[in-house]
C-alpha cells in the first residue's frame, strides 16, 4: 500500500474540516453574528413628496471594532415591484415617495472586516411603513391633472373637479422642491366659474432636473376631499414655442434649402430636435404631409419631386434625448412657395424682414447667433 504524500493528506484534512464545519455551523450561525438596526422611524416633513427615514445602530455594534458597519437601505411605494437600494454608513435619509400610496422601507446591517474574515455578513431586515392621511373618497380627487413646462419658463397645470365635488369647492395647489424651506401655495390660479381648475408657476429654473412635488387638495363645507399627490420632472414636460424665421428657397438644381432658427424663450437651443415635413399640393386637394427629416440641425436640403406644384414645408421642435426622456412637440411653423419661382411666398415681418433685421443688429453687435442660413435666401 502506497502512502499518500503529505500535501495530499493535508488537502483531505481540509476537505474534512470544511464539511464538518458547515454541518456544525450552518449559514444561519454567521447571520446571527450581527443584529439589524434599531428604532427604524419614518416621519413626514410636510414637503408633499419626501419622507425622512431614521434608524439607530444595532445594539452590539461596539464589539466589532475590527470591522466596518454599513447599512443596506431599501424603499418603495406600496405596489412597486422593485426596491430602490442605497448602501450607506449614514443613519438618516430623505427620499421621495408617491404619498398617495403607503411608503415601505427596510434596513439591514452589513458587517465586513477582520472580525468576519473579510466576508460580508448581513443581519436580518427591519421594516417600517408610513401613510399620510388620505381623507375623503377616492372619487373626490381632482381628475385629468396635466402639466406643461412652456419654453422652460413657466409651468401650467390644469385639472377638473373630482366627481363628488360639491358646489362651492375650493381647490389649492401646493408645491415643493429641494431648495425651498417649506411647501408653497400657487399664487396664480386659473378659474372656471369661480372654481380653481389650474395654476401657473413661474421662476422654476431651480426645480429643473430634480423632483417637483405637487399636491392639489380642496375643501368644501361638510365634505372631505381626497388630495392628489404628483411628483414631476420639469425637463420631461417641456413644450417649446414653434421654430422661428423659417426660410425656404429653391436652388438651381431644384433642391429646397430650408433653414430656421430655434424658438425664442427659455428653451436651451442644444436641447431641441426638429421634425421637417413637406407637402406637394395636388390641385385643390388638401396637402398630404410627409415627414422628410428628424434632426438637431437647423438647416436641411431636400431634393424636390415636382417643380410645377405649390409646395409647403413645416417644422416643429421638441426636447431631444440628450436633455430629457420625453417632451411635447411645439406647434408647426409653415412656409409655402410656388413651383417655379425661387422665392418665399409669404414675406412677413417675422419670416423675412425680422431675421434680416436681427442679423444686421447682431452683426453690428459683433455677435453671430443665427445658425447657418443657406444660400439664396436673400435672392
Ligand atoms: C425666483 O426664485 C428665486 C429663488 O428660487 C428668488 O430668489 C427670486 O427672487 C425669484 N424671482 C422672481 C422674479 O420671483
Ligand atoms: C392642503 O395642503 C397644504 C399643504 O400640505 C396644507 O397646508 C393645507 O392645509 C391643505 N388644505 C386642505 C384643505 O386640506
Ligand atoms: C408632377 O405633377 C404632374 C402634374 O400633376 C404629375 O402628372 C406628375 O406625376 C408629378 N410627378 C411627380 C414625380 O410627382
């Protein structure tokens, strides 16, 4: 019988120790090493879309001086499938929730370092839930709540009274975003027969690219009304004004040179994309529009199908994917021109004289601001 070499014996020994230790100390043993955090609490700071969550370290935390103690903090609104996860050493957080639903949070302790042989050890979870008071029946909530962020300058929100709204109902819109000390009431309501059915909010540039919390609540004699809670992202609700200074000209090779300027107002020009459509009129019939381009540039050359007809070009803009996930299309800006003559048919102040005047003015000021206007515009 051949003897095993020493290193194989020690390998066998290690395998033996591994299996017996797993049997004697099942994984639960290592979990019990560390306790979950204590005193998990949720409080409402009255800011319409965020809650404050706080907890205390586990009781045995001092015994782990060779290990780091961290927390895995997870939260969601009831009905969401996924938890949002934060790994932290902090003991306090302010996070956004849909306040019309129950807020759910859970926290566990994570321990890692020499005391755990550099293996991450997790405690059990500690849970808490919170619900703001929701008086009144669900049907008493305002309906069809919509908001549009016009030209990145003002937000206009509108709604309709709830189904159970009694006569003489008084609605109020309150809002908050990071940077305001407390929730603020709208001071510019839109009314229909004395009832507030909308609100215009100015000066929200600080609220761009963050959560804007809104609550529309109401009161009526002897009836409780359900408040509506909404969290908005302004950049995803932007609607620009129509593009300006649309100029169409026909080149010698029967190409259409189309050029325009970004709309006036607060919309950042680099945040826009444009759709260009062309219609070739068939006699008296209504023009059939066909999309010819989606682009971020403000000029386009289109080869022309039929030179003997009146044609029209129209352009509209919306926020591009570099600035937002979504947005609203602007209204169209349109120009028509006749078949043979390489000229703009509607020479209005805004479409022809104004751009030239603006160019001259800007040139005089030494500022070049207008994007490439093609050849032949001034013909
Ligand atoms: C706009 O809001 C800022 C703070 O966000 C404030 O300092 C400023 O006075 C406001 N301007 C107007 C015109 O309301
Ligand atoms: C509406 O909500 C605001 C902000 O939370 C609150 O100050 C106000 O009292 C509420 N009004 C009614 C009628 O519930
Ligand atoms: C151009 O217009 C003429 C006259 O209506 C028509 O017969 C012809 O098919 C058109 N051609 C194109 C390419 O649309």
